[in-house]
């Protein structure tokens, strides 16, 4: 516990910004964050949301010690516990069970990203939206619709159309 550093973020405050080297992995104890990139046209692309009991970071930057390609922003007041990479690496050496825990966590994250890529290229927009709602039922209540649409790869207007069509069927 002595290596975990508590941090409170205000709504819209950044945990990580593109271009800075990410030095921490963060565990969400309360609140909601999103990780997103901005393309050359200025369009935001949400790649990850994190609620309570989730970990979040720009993992590429954290692991390679290169500048972040993502922004991580609080969507509401959020409390996290942060662990620096050097402390995490030392923890892995001192307590092998932690290394196993984080390896499994990263494996599961890789599987989730692989499944997300496959669903993007193989499912309809409606199927992706329904799968998102089933897999992450609490996110839709806490994240603006336009961010969910971005995460799923379509416009907010198209998401509204999908939701209207689903509502008329039920």
C-alpha cells in the first residue's frame, strides 16, 4: 500500500496527455475515465472507458517509456490509486504473484481489444451497440452518447437512430 499514491481528479481533468511520458498505472476506486486519441482532422476517438475497479493508463507509453498517444480524462470526479512503473517493476521481482496478476490482466485486455477489432469488422452497428450494452451495462448511464458512438465507430446521430429503432421493436 505504501507505493500506491492516491489522486483525485476533477471532471475534465487529464490523468495523461498526449505527448507526455506516462509514468503510472492507475486503479479507479471511484469515478469514470476515458482514454482517447485525436486524429489529424481533430476528431476524437474513444478507445477505453474505466469505471470503479478498472485499471487505466496509456499502456504503450507506460511500457515503452515513449510519449503518450492517448489522453486519459476524468468524465466525473474520480479517485485513483497510482503506481509508478519503477515500483511496479520492483513489485514484480519481489512478489511474483503480482507479476502473474498483471500478466493475466494484460492478456485479458489483449483479448478484449482483439474481440473489439473483430466485432468492428464483422458485426453490424446495431450488433456492436447491443454487445456493448450487454458487456458494459453501467457505462451507458455514465458516459455521454457521443463518446459511446465514437467508441463504437459511428456518429452520435447514427447511434440515436439505432436506439430509436430498437425502442420501436420492444
